[in-house]
C-alpha cells in the first residue's frame, strides 16, 4: 500500500506535536463513505523496552467472507515520550510502516484508539486516516474525554459521547452484557457508518475482529521479542 510522506516530522517537542494536531484537525472530513467498506485493516501497537521501540500490527480483514487476507508487523524506534493525547507521535510511524507492507489497499481503517473523541479532536484514528486518505474509525476500549449515558445491554445499543455540547462519538455495546467500546470518527466517514462498520466486523467478541486480531498479532511479536532479548542477555558472573 502506498502512503505519502507525512507533512511533518515525528521527532518534535510535545508542544509542537499538539500544534500539528490542531493544524491537521481542520482537514478531517466527516462524511458518508463513497463506496463499500469491505476490506478493513485493523491496526494496533505496543511497546518494548530492550531497546525502546514500537511494535505495530495490521490485519486486513474481508468483512464479507470473514477471512484474514494479510497480516504484517513493523518495528520502529521510539522517537517521542509518553504524553497523554499525543499517542500518534509514538505509534503512527510503526503503524504506517506495517500498512505499507499490505499488497492490497484497504477500504477502511479500524484503529485501536481515539478519533474525534480527543481534546484537540485529532486522535490517532484521525491522524492515520488523514495520512492514508482512507475512511478511518477510532475504536477505543476506554474513554479519553466526554460524558455519556450508559447504553442498553444488547448488542448494537449505543449512546452519544459528548464534550462541550459537541457529539464526539458513540458508546457502543458490541456484545450483550459486555462493557461497551468508545467509537469515534477518524476521517472520511460519519458516525452512523462508523458504528455500522464496527458492528459488521464483530465475530462474537467485545472487540471487532480486525483490531482483535491485530492486538493478538502484536502481542505474539512482543512475546518473541522478549524471548530473543532474554536469550541475548548474558548470565551474571
């Protein structure tokens, strides 16, 4: 998959990173997708410490057949400190490297993280959607900002996530009687279709299948990295 170079550096100060988010947030589009969102790329990332790096995984999921078409991982050095709200500056370089390994171009991205449900309305799902030009959805396990009423207990029930009178996402029940997910627009999609896409990728788990499998892929790669690190470490004298 071809992804253009980003219009900014990743190795910047936190203050500059926040300013970049504010600048790029103006370009995020909230709109009905133009075509069918059949091929969905789920992305996730994790960190290792020896040496410090971000591990990213992407799983390309065919929502019509319920099959995995491709899966790839990538590793990039950590260039940015942990700062709440600036996750994309730690994770996105590795995620983009993994996405570039796809032989097919996805119709949409499902991102384990926030989209518009972010203090500057520019979470990692917005960042990745804007850089790839693809419809993208933030699918987070927990709330970053906003208030909501708890949705009903049935799959498909949802309530709106609101911040300062702005609707920034939905609190969606993806499985009966299981904790909801926090869904928000990333780019080039509207909230109704973001909810619809998340449910269409469900396979009986709390997480939609593309991000669930991406999470497992990253966890497996992280475990291998730890084993290799242990093998390389010399025995104490």
